């Protein structure tokens, strides 16, 4: 079998674990009618560890193939003939063709699997166009109250263990967001139930599931656990304490269960897809569960209609991942046998009687139903109910309000086997007939009025009677018209209202009232429909303007409906339990947006609470210098003078460890200082906008509390002069950032204020360090590129109307926070390209005020950890003025180059020669520089995609690539051609296509590779750039250089070596090469030396390889071969003075560079090429002065003696500020 090592309960006694799993499975079925918790079956009565649902599907659709998948073998049990079991590991390659199933259902699996969410695209690939993906999962880490510390400690230890295995025990919390943002489905539906573990619930069905989870929690925490789980700190003493606490009634805990359904354009027959969707969704609890799937939920207008007699395709239902426990097999076999025996004396018909609420005073109608129908057999009560409605015995509108009872009134489960009831005597005679209870559709509808853009949340309820004569109430629009006709709302609000259901989903006014009531919407005051007044009515003028500029008006015209007027339950829990701080936008006295950072006193989650879906209560502590306090005082003194007197706020919660992100906006309804500390506030926020954001671009960090803070304002200038620049330290702070919080505001014009009220916004922008640039020319204008996102454009839309913005940057290591605000402008197209080449959308913020506070944040990045960069983040782009001194850069279409020759060196390595076309000027190429090529015309620009889990870098792929030039012209002379030595990158869009072309031509037309010009493979040359170049010759001295190359990192040295030969320049070169292909790379080295070494020159080559053939060494090269990788041991064998006398260069993959640099700490000047990731460590050394003499005595101490290569602060020496300024492009003009 496949590896089951991540199953944390593999050590539990077999029989006990099977019993626990049986109980959990049966409880999770949760039929729609209520049932007593004591009726949960054990494995001896129902042999179903998952097979019940597959059997129902197989019996319901006898012409379809149902495939069940599990990692462990399934014990023998009776199953329908069209049900097939496949043993497979879903984390590996599955034995199925892509798009081969109409429905894929994965149930309570993802939290067991490392990186479980990554399975979603894989499973989606199995779904045929128009299919349905159903994902059910639960929170595996129950939230335990403070009354049970031992239970809580055990639960947290298990959670820690799962996270160490890359399992997400709370994966259910982000299921809906992950599915919705994957871009794979036309719609996503979700239903979440939060179940108390030790508190009675009125609904028996939910109580049943709650009890099952509580019992499961008890058996897990107090049972036998594997040694690796016990190593997390779960001792026997702790388990005994758990047992004692679990027996007490006054502890509490909560577990979340989430059901999701994600359809695309369905091509199944409507009746079949609705029936099967209903069957699966009815595993949710009755009163808590979602409505029956409607055409709005599960299907849209299909591209193709199937004939009525066309058979659905295959159905796939993967099973939960379970361990093999051999000793449990016999008990299951015996229970299967007993079940088979019980079905021998079967009955072919059953009696039922109809009980309808409106006919209680009339005789009940009895009916005899045959169990063997012409298409399928009636196996359980759900089959029987489907038959009743399919035959039209009861109006279909009553389907959601019908349930089964025994003749004595005891309620029955929908999945109860009919033959088992008959064996017990139920339904055999009219006197013992089963009762089909049918509730009446209500004659009135309840609604609540929800006012959004008001300082306080007004919610009033009202009942509308539907049986009033001459009142037409067929559609929800009729109810709306009635409300305004009666004057319940003023007529000028008619365009400002819309309807929402109980769960918060928007409802079209064309919906039938009868349908809504049958789904449980508006049937009582507790389940009232919501009439939202003043909520979002579309995009405001600024958002429409920016969408028009970007040609998104049609695509995103209705995307504003994604924004909710209240917070979903998962957002409320998220703000309470997951955030140690919250970035919050507020306005200063001049109306400028600032991004404050608010946090609790302890630097950990819990300082935010949500008593209702539109409210957040925050107990915060701010610090000196944060804009919060001044902006609050400004609002208190000048708020009444503003166009909108509300204290507007907007926030974004980012859980850095999981990349979860949610946004909110609204206003503060109460702000008061608490306690003796003037920085402590109690705040109530009224939330009227909420939306979840994708995890894209967020860099993973683990934060820990750090309450020993001493905030200090280091820089503060709230109103900069026209010619002032930012301090150099702040510019360096900005350029080092890999994430910023982006504050904006929208001040509505009077004519727009009613429909689009003023508000503020908060967003996050993240990427690689250096994503935000600062214009060297003025030293105050920040340039923020806009990466591919969800295309809502709310922040940029705000700037279109109100051209102001704020930027807040946190240093998570030191706790320093930089706040900036200023004038903002969004540039699009050529205007953006003129400022930042290859970036078509960007925002400039010209700073007008700034504050830097040191040691402020009460939580810090865990010591010793490095951020995990997002795979979606594109490479950093420089400003045009930053690039002026680093090569040539050409406008779009100015220079094109033609592929003229391909030399294939190996299956993954080749040399591509390019020639400049037309009348373009000759290229000036310094040895070691790189060519930037734009392949978008050659391969086509990629289509928009929001998320791409299998290829995240493709989201922002502009088809522009950079390669170091391996051979060009003699230094100082113009070039019309250049060579690029390329390595095939696995999965690479450009190198993959180029190598595919080369290999195909080598197979069918090898002569074409010598002269590729007739193929007209033409691309745009963006520029020649790079400072990793051969230094100018030392006058009267020999050039002494150390070149260190990892694999293809030899490329710049080939160009440098060729230049030395052509210039007849005397040099002494030590080349250290680590490679898997010594023969290929040394051959390239020989080509660079084909004219022979200049007189007096020396090249010593040290080759590190694990194997491969020994090539012919170029004449005049002294070579030594070493086995394995370059290690510190090798450097110790060399003469230190000789090494320090050489100009040193390192070029290779990041890991290679870091390993080499660690062995070269004593060197004074090392340069690196921009290979995959650039480390600035070596370059930084040249910008510090190494203090080698003296000490720092004081305080009756001799202090520290200075030594070579050591400095207490930087490790390099004393900063040389002119050199540092030049390094970051801050030269004054």
C-alpha cells in the first residue's frame, strides 16, 4: 500500500479505530430529517466506512459507473454491480484519463494529506467539461475553551504535529476561497457548520454530529498514539488530565465542518445532475444544511443539451484516507454476512400514508408502493421519496419540507434501508404504514431591513402576509414594490436596495417567493430575508474609469457582487483567532490616507472580537508615532466639517504563516481610550464591505509575540517641502521591502454620494525584495508596479477619483514601521512604460509626509527563519532612470533580432546565435552583460489567469527573458550578432519551445540548424544590461581574477575570456567550475580560447564533478579534476594571499552562490551575476570600510578590539554612505 505515515492514529487498537471511524462516517451523513443521537449505528450493524454513499449513487444511477478510490484495501462487503473499487494514492498519479468523470467527490481527505490544497487542480483535471467537483472537509483541530487546559494542550500538540508534516488541520476554513480563486469553476457554493463539542444543540441532527465529534475527540486524545505524536509532549499524565476534564460538563470546544460544491458548465441531463447533486448535498444537516441545489447553484445554460435517454458518464467518489488494520477485517465480514442474511426474506412492497399539515382534520391517504421498479430497486427511504415525487403523487414544491416517521411518530433517517424496516415490521400493513409528513408552505414572508452606510447598524424585521386579496406576490420584485407602495421605505431608496438570503448570498428579484419559502428562506423571524438598503450598487465612477482604461468594463461589470455588506462567519473567526495585528486605513486632518498598524497588548491574536456579522470590537494598543492617535483627534475636532462626517476605516487581515487574507471597510461607531495608558483604545467598527482575497504574492513568515518593545520616532515630517527628498535610510528601507500595505480613499462627489458613499480602502502588495522603487531624480516618488490580480481594481479606482495614497512598511525582524502618505497617480500603457520598462500598469506616490518608528511592532519574525517567497512573484523591474548607467535599453519594436543558428550541445544545453536586423545601430556589449529578449510576438502573450497552482510563475509571465551573452564582439566595438548559451528549464515556456524547435529540426532537417534565417524566428531586443562585467585593465599590471561558476553560470566567463583573447590582454585567471557536464562546458571553454591565450596569460581550471567523461582540455590551460562539490576544504588548500589578490566573481544558482560565499568570508570584493536569485552580500562589502585597528573602551571596560572582516553591526565594517547611495541609485543630479 502507499505510505500512511501522516495518519496520526495509526497506532490505535484496530477494533476501536474502526468503531470510531464507523461512528464518524454515519454521523457525517446527517440526513435531512431529525434523529436521536442514540441511533448512530456501529460497524456490527452497518458495514459502512464510506460505502453507503457510493451504494446510493450506484443504485440511483444503475446505468452509470461509480468508482470508489481509497489508499487502503476495502474489506469485503456487498456492493452494486456498477460500483468499482480502486486502491490508489490520490497524491500520486491516478489511473484515470483527464476529463473522464462528470462528478468527483472527495470527502474529509485534504486535512490528512501534506499540502492537501494542492490536490484541487489535480482533481479538477479529472472532471469533464461541465462536471462537478464536491469537496467536504472539517477542521481537525477543535477550538477548546479555557476551562479545559489539558484538552487544549493536547489539541494544540496534535495540530503542531500535523503542521510539521505540512498538513493543514484547519484546511476547511479556506476551502471556499481556494476553490473560488482557482478560476477552474463557473461558481462555488459552500456551507459551513460550527459545532459545539460539549454544549447541547436544539437540532437533533446537528447534536448527533456534535456528539460524534466529541466522542472522536475523546478517543483520540486519550487513546494510544504513535511515538512520533507523543514526542510533541502528549504524556500519559497529560492524557489522564484530558480524561478528567472531558468528564466535566463545563468545558467547551468548537469544530467546523464545511461542504462545498463547484460546478462548471454542466452537460449532464438536468434531472440526473440535480438528483445526484441533491443526494450528495443532503449529507449536510437538515435545518443547518444548504438548500436543494437549484439551477442557479449547480448549472448554467449548457453549451450542449443531451437527449433525454442519454446516459450520464462516470462518477468518481474518492474515499477518506484510512490505515490498514488487518484485525478489523473479520468483524466487518461478519457484519456484512449478517446483513446479507437479514435481506434474504425480503418484501416486494411497502405501505405508506400521507400526513399533510393542512389536512390534519381529514383521513390520511394510504398507498402501497412496489419496491422493484422497472428502472431501479427502492433500497432506502430516500429512493422511496424520490419515487413519490417523480410520479407526481405530491407537488414537487413540498420536497424540501417532507420527512419520514414511523407509524408511532418516531422520525426516521432518509438513508434508512427499506428492507430493514420491513424486517422490523414497519410498513408491512396499512396499520404499520410509514408516515410521509408534508409541511405546508408558509402563508407569510419575514424580512429584515439592513441599513449599510450608517454609523450604527439598524436592523428591523417585518412580516408580509401573502394571502391578502388582490396582492400579487409571485416574485420577490412584487414584495419590493409592495414595500415602497406602502411607504415603508422612501421612494428615493428604490435604486439602492437589493435582497440577500439567510447565508448572505444575493438573491435576484426575479426569484419566486414560493421557491424561497420552500428552501427555508423567510419562513420565520429568525430566518428572515434581508432587504439591504444602501449597500453596493455597482462600481463607483473611479473604479469604472480604471476598468475602462484597462479594457475590463465588460469582464468585471458584475464583479462588485463579490463584495459583501457583512462578514462571513469564517472572516469573523479569522479576525478573532488568526491575527496578531491589523493594518487599518484612516484619514488625517487634510484628508490624506495613512496606514496604521493596530495590535493587542500581548502581540498575539484575540484582541479583535465579532459579536455580529457587521461588527468588530477591538481592544488595541497603539504606540508613539503611529498616525492612529492624531487621526482620531483630528476627526473629533474637524469631523463635522468633512463632506462625510463618519470616521472611515478599512483594514486587511493577513495571516502570514498561511497566506490567508481578508479585507473589510466601514466606519468606527465608538472610539474611547481605556485604562491609564493613553495608547489603549476600545473601538467598535461597523463593517459594510467585506471580501476574501487570494493568497497570491504573500511571503510566508511565522510571527511570535514580542512585547518588550520600546517605540521611538526616528524620522517625522508630516508636510514635506516641494524640493525635499526622503532621508537615505528611508529610501533603503523602502527598497529592501518585500511587502507594503496600500491605503487609498474615495471621496464621493455630491451627486454620487447617495449611491456611492465615501469610503477608504486598504490593500497589500507583495513580491520580491525591491518591488517598490524610488525615483532617483527626486528621491521621494515611490513607484508601485501592479501585478496580475483579481482585476477588481478597487485601490486604483479610488485613486482615479481621489489621487491620494499611503504606504506602510513593516520590518518584521526589527519591528520598525515606516508610514508614508502622498499624492498618487496610476499610469497605464506607454506612460507607464516610459517610467518602468516592461510594466504597463503602475502607481506613483509622491510622498508628502512620513514617519519612521523603531521597535514598535509587538510581534516579530521567529528568529532563525527566512521568509518563504511566493512562487507567483515576478522578477523585480527597475525604473528607466535606474537602468541608464547599466547598458542599453530600447523602446518597444525599436530593435529586432533574428535567430540565425542553433548549436545543440546536449539534450538540455544549446547555443542560439542572434543577428540584429535592419538599420538598427550596432550593439555595444561589454563582456559579461546580458541580452533581454521579448518573445511575446513569437510565442503569443499568455491569457489572463488569476491563479495557476501548477505553474504559478505563468500568471505574470510577460514572455521576456534575460540570458548572459556568451560571445559577442571585441570590447569597445559595435556588434551585429551575439550568442546565448541556454539551458532547458523544466516547464519553461520559452526554453521549452526553443528546444522543441531545435530538436525537431535536428530530427527532420538538421541542415537548417546551421542557417536558421529562412525560418524567420524573430523577437524583440529589449536591451543589453548588467554590471557583472570584465573590469577595465589594470595599467601596467597583470589582471588577476577568480571566477567561480556553477553549471551554466560559466556563460559570462566565456564572454570575458573571449574578450581577453581578442584584446591580447595579459591575465592570470583561476576558474573554479562545478558541473554535471564537464565535457560540454569545457568544450565551450575551448571555443572561447580558440585563438590561443595571449602571451604571458595563465588560466588554471579546477573542475568539480561527480562523474562524466574527461574532455580534451584546451591548450595552455592547467586543469585539475575533483570529485563532488566545491567545499570549504578546497578553499583551505589555496594560498589566502593569492586569493585576496584576485578580483573575485561568483555566478550560479542561489544555493551554489551561498555555499561559495560562506567559504570566502575573508575575501574583500566579490561580485555576482544575476542568476536565479541575486545575493547582494558580496557587493555590499565594497560599500563598507573595514575597521581593522582600535577598540571601543568605556564604562570601565576595554570594549571590543577591531579585527579584519569583523564588525559588531554589519559584519562588514563602517558604512560608506556615498558608495551606499550610489549602490541604490541615489546619486544627486
